[in-house]
């Protein structure tokens, strides 16, 4: 039997996505329940989850760890590769081989595109599932699942929404995954980015093949916001630029301010994969449209659902 893994949103069909979101709702209800009989059982039952982060992370790393602890499991691994045998020259392959012997599931973030698939191929030899927690500028599937969960919670539906994605669309793995993940639900996209950071042709070709409507813009206007159900802001990713001067040129390209929300739809919600730098003004936090903090909190429930699904602990 092939070992399960979550590597790319492109490999997640509509039924899988809906199952994860449905189970996330179950975990949210049980995590928030005060009555013991309504609280979720400790499904991991002392299972060990390896959390291997070769890149810095706050939300993804710690929300996965929180998900594991709330399920009754334990974590091993590292959130700083400099504190591991990587500094001695150990290869990714050997690291995965070691942790496949220590754990029941591996969660990996790595700076190279394709690293998660490579790790999954090795770990599958030991029967150990792998979750891609972000590989370079490629994919971030668990983020997409929590993005979809936030959209479902705020819009009460997933179908036929107008989604505006703003910022670094070239290097932003979260937006690449989001385009694919929402494709099952007939979205209409507006991609807002500088010409040099527009959505890559692979994602645009993906939309063209499936008849998904989109337009590309370089200006982030009030009219665009007024037509949107979701505005998905992203930071300009400093770590992806080889030339610091190029980053300086783009870093403040788009800043969402409260006056730009005049005339917006009542159901508009602003999402962001975080961390935020300057692209959402702090005054937005106090508006009813801001959902990015709760979006991150909801990631625990989604990651509980993903872990249990990969370990065949829930239907």
C-alpha cells in the first residue's frame, strides 16, 4: 500500500479538501468545548511527530506542534537547522532516514523546491507519511487548507467567490497553492503585483486550462477591493531576492489602509498568511474585515485534521 503524504495541493481532489475542512470544524468544536464528553479524544496516543524546519517559521511550526500536543502526541526535531547535524554536512536524505526511524509522521519545511517530494519518497520506504510545510517558492498545502477554512468560515461557502491576491505572487508559495486549491470552487481571481512579481505562467496556464477567470493588475485600487469577497495580502519576500536593492524597490509596493475599504462588500474579509510587515496598516486590525489573526489560529484545527487523516485515525 502506498504511504500517504501531503506534498502538493494539485494532488488534493475536492472530496479530500472538503473532508479536511469538515474534520477541522469537528476539531474546532471539540477544542473549544468545556464539557469533557464533547472534547476530542487524544487520538495520537503518544505517537511521535517529527517537525523538521530548515527555514524560520512561527505560525506553521508552532501550530503543527500545538496540533500534536492537543491530540496527545509528542514532537521531536528542530526549528533551527543550525542546531542539528545539518551543520556537520548531513544530507536531507539522511536526516529523513533518521527521523523515519524515530517518528510516526514527518512535517518538513525546506528552502529548496521539490525537497518535500524527495523526502516523501525516502520516508515512504519506511511507511512514514510526510507533510510539506513549505518547499522553497513551490507549495504550502497545509496553509492552503487553512486559507480555505478561513474562507468557508467567513463566507459560509466556497463557490463562486471573487478573490483578490496582492503582493509577491512570483515567489509566494502560499498563493501558488491557493490558486490550485480554490480551483474546485469556480473562483474569479484578480492578481495584483508589480510586473516583475506577477503570478508565474504555470499558475496562469493552470487557470486557462480550467476556464478560471482572472485578470492581472499592477495597481491596487478601491474599485478592485469593492468587487472582492476576499482580499489575500502577502508580503514582499525579502529572503527570495538575491539582490537587496531589488527588494528595497518593491517592499512597500502595496499597503492596505482603512480608507481603501470604503464601499467594500459587507462580507469582505482580509486574509494574510503572515508574517505581516508593512502591507496591512495596523488600523485595519480594528475593522470587521480583518481576519488574518483568527485565520492563523484556525490553522491548529486544520493541521489536527491533516495529521489524523494521514495516520488514518479519522474517517
